[in-house]
């Protein structure tokens, strides 16, 4: 063995140099992720990207850019559920209970409307005219019943089909220029998409899709309350034209928000629920309640205003919920420190 052999054997392997422009581009892509995620994983991610660079590579590949952009978008969407995986899991668990209870109300109303109208032969040909989302809500009604029966996979597939039917119905309404009906119903599409996503997340995590004992109880309460509210319209023959007033919805919304704020784990589902509620409220009543009584119609630009309001309400609620959680964590730390000191 030559003298250079032992010296070469003891010498550390130096990493290959990385082009500065490549490191800069990787850093820019990493900065697309939310701050909380970068704080925890940014350095590790950048190091992994640089270590995996090929010799002589000067730019990120198109596949790397695509994967990083997709991952960044996923993290930003996940941020709406919470800053950490534990908080996101709590939010998903709460949404898996609340969203079915929320969607069972319009689904039950549409099915009941269809059954009621079929008792009048002259009204059977006007089912879709009276409720353009009748087919979609009918499939959702079946999906929710199947979900309660424990067939999680079938419920998710039916939910996907029902959500696609909702999108098709909205496209037809827009094409026909029936913007008032579209405005009334468009807020339900985010709720449907969100429930499909939540059920998928629960399945991927290996969790029970829905805690059925709790959900059955909530659905029973919702169905009973809805049935009581429908007694008057049925007796007066005005089922298809009835909807809850502003005061009823406001009281129910305030009670629900306060209940969720007081629940430490379900609290993180509140931003997305408020975003859905804002979409439903603005779609039906307008930004300033101008649609509380029938009026001449809806302008296309009002849907842009609706989207802005939904995003603003969701982000504002996310900030408020995060601050409440931070203050609660600080109080727990102080109380633990006091206990340790006194001990």
C-alpha cells in the first residue's frame, strides 16, 4: 500500500460545491411555506434539497418546483385548521361532527319538499324548478344516512358525486343567468367540499371517520328542531317558499360560535365554519342585509365581494382563535410554574 493510501483513507469526504443560484432558488421556494412551518422545518428542508442536488445542477428541476409549490399550497390550506398537526387533527375531528349536522338541514328540506310536492300531481313536473339542487341534496341525504350507518368509504364516494352535481347545477344556473338562486345556494358548495376533504383526511389518518354516537345525537336534535320549524309552513301550504328569518339565524350562529370558542379542541374548526357561514349569509342576505326581502336581482360582481368577505372572515377568525389559544397556553405555563415554585 502506498503512503498516500492511509492518508487518503483518513481524509473526510468533502461535499460537492452547490451553485449559489441553486441555493438562492431553493431558498425562495422554501419561503413560500407558512412562517410557522418554515420555523420548524425550513432549515431541514433546505438542507435536504441541497444534499439531493445533482452534480453541476444550477436550477431546481420542474418536478421539484411543482412538488414544492403543491406542498406549500397544502400547508397554507392546512394552516386554516391550525398551526400544528395536533391542532389540525382536533379541527378535523370537530368538523367531522359539525359539517354533517349542518348539511343534513338543507338535504332534509329538499327531500321533504320533493315528497311534499309529489302529493300534488300538477306540481310533480316542477320539482327541479322549485329546487335546482334537488338531485344534489338527495344524493347528500343518502350519503349522510350511509355515513351514520358506518359505510365510510361509500359515504365519501356519494359525497364526491353529490358535490360534483352541485357544481354542475351552479354552472347551469350561471349559464341561465339565474344569479339570485345561485347567490342563495352558492355558500353550500364550500361546506360540501370541506366535508369531503375532512372525511378523506380522517380515513388517511386511520381514525374513525365520524364519532357516530355523538353525531347521531346531534343529528336527532337538528332534525327535531327542523321538524318543529316546518310545522307552520306545512300547515300554511307554503313549504317551498319558507326560510328562517335573519333573527333566527343570528341567534343560532351566536350560540354556536360561543359554544365552539369555549371548547378548547373544537375551537380550531371555527375559522372555516365562520367562512362557510359568511358565504351563506352574504349569499342570501347581501353584505348589508339588502336581500332580506325580494328585490330586482344580483349583479355578477357581487360574487367577487362574497369571495372577499369569506376569505376575510376566515383569516380574521383564524388569527383570533390562534391568539386565544396562545393566551390559554401562557396561562397554563404560568400556573404550572407557580405550582412548581410553591412545591
